[in-house]
């Protein structure tokens, strides 16, 4: 079986997320094809891993990859925020989030994640979910589409793109990924079409995030992950753009504070005690060599925190 995704920051993740117990548990919240889980299972022969992913197809690839470790590995088909919110069991020593979308989804899923292919405009990680990308572009108002593209894609031409989408759908429904990419390409100014990234990149990112509710899941999931960590346990979060990284940075900062009173308060009355220590004062980024060998790593950032002892 061919595995198309190369896990980013592999060496750095192993360096910073060292299990502290003799028979530790790790929760890999974004299992994908199982790349990170395989690294940890290989290195720590007494480690057990629970791998979470909402895509049944990619879980199948991970299970096949991790067959040699089947006695220490369990895959769960679920959203990570929902799983962590109801988690009951052994306190994990390591929890890892890799918030990026797997290359699998661009290369093999055939669900319209890639603007360079002619595929159904779907973008759902959970194919039983009601709303697809095609539903958004064909039924949402022009203002709603513009807001999604601007908010989740930080696309400065969001209004022009939304207008072009709504004009096209009046003539014909937009159901293929390459058709949408062509509409976006034609909607933006000519000079914008020849930038470093394709002009449809940010809009496709925005639609994917909206379809799967990706950003709404991060803060509650990371908060809950900290809650269930064992004392001395480590949490690592890999993000790929500021919309993912920003809430993690602020959340870590708040939970590492001993006082959360207003800045002008004369004395502390909140009684709050920090429950984590930030391990990486600045986010860890990929080496120049990794960036050359694995281009998606160029935008990857790893933040790590440790749960304080009670």
C-alpha cells in the first residue's frame, strides 16, 4: 500500500513529546495515514496509542500501516473534540494534534479538496455530514460565501469571488472542483493570477474549513486535552496557518498564567493557578532540509506544553 503523506516535524515531535511513564498512553488526535503514530510506536515499545480520525478511508490505511503494532494501537472513527469531551479512561502521557489536512485528501480521496483535479465538489471529512462544499457555493447567499472566504481564507478578493460564484450558479450549478477553481481564477485581477500560490488556494481552504467546522473544534479540544493529561504529560499541537496557530498560542498562554485577574486589579482575587508550563517559548519550525524534502512542512509550527504536577 502506498502512503502519500509525509508527517511533518517528525524528529522535533519525537524530541519534545517524550512519554514520562513506564507504560504510557498516547492519543494521536489527527491519525491520518498513521505516520506520527508509527514513529512513536517504533521508538517506545511499551507505548499504547489511540488514533482518532473522522475519515473512515484514511483510518483503513493507518490500520494497515500499523498492523505490526496492532496489540498496542486502537483506531477510533470520530471527531477529536467530541472524543476528548467524553473521554473516560487512563490519563494519557502524550497528546498530539497535527491540524493540517493530509495529502491523502488531495491525492486520493476524490472529494474535491484539490483545485487541480476534476472531482465532485465535496470536501467532507465525514461523508455522512449534511453540508458539502457544493451545497455552500450553490445555496448560500453571496454575502455568506464572501464572509466564509474572507474569514477562513483571509482572501482579500472574497467579494469578487463570491459575486462570480453566484453569477455562474444562476446559469449552471457548480459541482466540480476544477470548475470552481476556474471561476475563482477568472474573478481575481490578472496580476493576482500569477502569485506564488494559485488564486483558488485560499478560497478552497476556506470552504474546507467551513464544511468540516475545523476551527471551531480546536480550542475546546485542546482545553479538554490539557484537562485529561496525566501530571507531567505533554501536549503538542502542529498548525499550518495563523487561523489554527493563534487560538493555540493564546490558550497555552492563558492556562500557563497563575493569575487571570484584569491587568489593573490591585491584588489577585481570582485564585487561579497555572496548570501547564509552556515548553516551546517560540514555535518549533522545520529545518531547511525538511522544507526542501517535504514542502508542506514550510508552514508547520509545533507548540508544546507540559501538564503541571498537582
